C-alpha cells in the first residue's frame, strides 16, 4: 500500500500549501483594513476603499498580486495538463478500440485470463505489445495480441493481474490527478518528487498483488522479460493511463533484489522548504505593512472616509 501513502502525502502537501498561499494572499489586504475599522457604521467605507492602495499598503498589494500571478500560472499549467491527458488518452483509446476482437469467456480462459478480469478486458488485434489500464470513472484493461503472443498462461495471468490491480485502485484517475498537481505546483519541487514516487510505487504495488495471487515472482518476471525483447511499448508518459515504461528499472530491482525505490532528493526538500518559508515570511511582512496602512488610514480618516 505504499502507493496510497505517497498519494496521500502528495494531497496533504498540496492542501497545506494551498491553505498557506490563501492565507498569505488574503490576510495582508484584509487584516490591515479590519484593524482600521473600530465602528460598525464604517463597513461601507471598508468595502469602498478595500483595494485602494495607500503608501503603506503598496508592498502588501505588490506581493499579493505576485502570489496571484504565481497561482494563476499554476492553474493554467494544471489545466493544460488535464486537457493534454484527456485529449491524448481519448485519441489513443479510440484508435486502439477500432481493433477490438470479439471474444468470449472460453477463448480468454484458454489464454490464461481469469474470468473476473475478462469482464473488464479489451483485447485488440495489434502486433505491438500494449497493456495498460485506462478510464477515470469506469476503468478497463486494454491489451494487444502482440503483448500476449509467446506468453504462457501463468505469464498472461501475471501481466493482467498487474493491470487489474491498477483497475481496482483506480490508478488512471489518481495518475491524472497526480500529474495535474505536479504541473500546477511547478514552483514546489517536493510535489514533483512525490508524484514520481507515486508513479513507481503504484507499479510495485501492482507487481506485489500479482505475486501474492500467484505465489511466485517467476511468471511476472518472465512476462516482463519477453515484453522487453519485443518492440518497445507505446510511450504512455503523457497519457492518463497506467504505463510503466519509465519505472521498469525500479520494478526489476525490486523483483530481483528487493531494492526499495529511492525517496525524494534532499535538494527537492530543501528548495520546497525554502519556498514555503519565504511565503511565510512574506505573509508576516505584508501583514505588518498592512497594519501600518491601517494606522495611515486612521491618521487620514478625514479624507474621503479612507
């Protein structure tokens, strides 16, 4: 369950950063104004001059607008990642599903496909080795005849059990969310590092599921070895599907030697901590300048009510 742990860490990091950015964005502008109002009857004036900068407010407004720009850029990058994943995944699946072969339970069983997997399986007639899980709401497994060619029954079962674990855990949806967050928080390296960890961890979890069901790692290792000898698998790194091409080395290290994937680099932790510390310092500074702005407003309260 290491993938779930990394995914939850990713969500927690993003949530805490979002809260911190929100507080840093809103508190300087609002707090100083609220401090300058000690009578309920002046609420109208508060709304009138809330966003009119004064000399003491200029630093807080500039820094707040900078945070807005950073958040806006992150939102654009996240939206771009979402659209790109949706478009490329849709284009790939539509192209592959044109070659779906009509199958029945008996024909798939003879290939070594368990019945409960056959119900969620699309078998496409292609020579290229393709095997992945797709679909955000109702995930399915897509596998090509080229991927199954030359595999024994237990090897076919191992390959599909791996993909079935992705289906059970809704990994296509989690993968899409993880990539969107990594793109949106590009200024925070730890988010990208947690995303990379999740991408590897979900593959190892799926491998462990196949090993647990079959009781041996040999069928899965044999299937991976035979697939690597064939034509390279389609590059799925930009798609909202489960493609393990970029994590095959870590998977083999874990299967053969029990080597655990490496954690986040110290550099990403240091840079991310520095960014969050800088945001906190800016929040304190801009809040202080807004408080000074409150005093300025009180000193010049006779000028137009601001």
